[in-house]
């Protein structure tokens, strides 16, 4: 069976993915499916740079503001919901365009692979967390080494979250997470991805762009957005408030640092995140890159993307 060609616009934070996605959607009668793990949360438009209704220019955007900020979405839940959006768009004869910088989430949607069973927050997880509190990570790591030596060797001893996850999968299913991953990786991708990557040719230009965006977020009221989330009852340890921008502003709002100090920390964390995103993406040889010079030239990017689309049979 022929796989559906699926355009994927990728790149580090603040590189213009959303804008190019909208240009392409307008040209090809497409709809955007956001691949941003934090734009799913309602009430977090400033810090996640989620497009406003005006910025969307009438193009439908999916997976934006679909979850309460107090919720904790796993990759599996995200992939299931986003995959349903893709299928719905295809069913209506439209072109889904995946846009975003959360590489793991985009990979999950493109591959369509299932995730190992295991109910985080269930009885097994609570039992494991109690064992962690009472005996530390070492006994749990030794147990993992006995049942799944490959996973134990792969995971850092300090990575408590993934060690517990691997044990949870084994205790609940009797199958190691290594075995599950091996089986699913042997399956063909659900879709045929067409990757277009955006990045700055000069890293210093990327850093300046990120710093400018953070300044714009502060001017737009990022601190007030954090205050509103807290006032609405979102717990301070919620996953949504651990996102870059929110965690640092939370400290400023609570008075443990100044707004200026928080802003500098957001800039630093955002630059570090962009570097990690590029490292992740550069492992993918199928990405066709469009490099910005000093400024973002969307007319040129659209022309290049159009040529790539045409060469791959997307009209």
C-alpha cells in the first residue's frame, strides 16, 4: 500500500516554522497539525509562541489549546490525538502539514508506532515510587539489569523516570521495553514524511532571534500569563509550568528572583534547547534544509519548499 506523503516543517525554536507552515497551507489547501508538546495547553499562548487567530490567517490549526494546563500528556496520548487529526484532514481531502519543534512527538506521529503499555499513575507506578523513596534507585536499577540488561545499560543511573518506566512496563506486561521497541521499530512508518528544515546559517543570528522573541514575550505579558495560570488553580509542579519560560517566570512571580534575572534565564534555556533540537534533527538525513541569512526571507523559503513539494508529487 502506498504511504501518504506528509509534509513536516521542522527546526529549532524561533526559526519561523509556524509562518512557513501557514504560507504552505494557504498555497496547497492544507491544515496545520502542531507538533509542539506545550502548545497543547490552554492559557499558555505567550510563552509557547502559539499563533493567534490573526496570525493563523484563517488556516485551521490542530493540537493547539486542546488540554487543560493541569493535565499531563504523554507522548503516546499526543501521538494518538494528533494522528486522529491527520486522518481527519486526509479524509476531507485536505493536506495535513505537521509543524513544530518537538522531535520525539513528530516522530511518534509519522511512524504511527504504539508505545509500550504501562499506566503511569497506576498501582504499579505508585509501588515503584514507594520503593524509590524507601530504598533509592540502586535496587530498582539492579532489578532492571536482571530482567532487561539492554535497557539498564542504556539508561543513566540518575534517570529515575525512565528506569521506573522500564520496570513498570515489564511488571505490567511481562515484556521488556527493549523487546517492545525492537518489535515496533521493525514496522514500516505509517506515513511517508517530507521533511523541510529551517535554521540560521550563523548560530549568532539564531541566538539574537531567540533573545528578541523572549523580550517580545515579556512585553506581551508572560509574567501575567503565569499569574493567571496559578490563580486558576494550576499546581506549581504541573508539567505545563515546567516548560521553558514558565518555570523561570514562576520564580520571578513568587519573588525568588527578579523579572530581569528570569528573562536572562529564559534566554539561556531557550538557546540551550535550540541547540538540543538541532542535534536531534541533524541525525535525520532526510531533512532538506532551508538556511536563513541575517533575516527570515519567507518568499525565498516558500519558493524552495514549493520546488521540494513538486519534486515529491505534492501539487
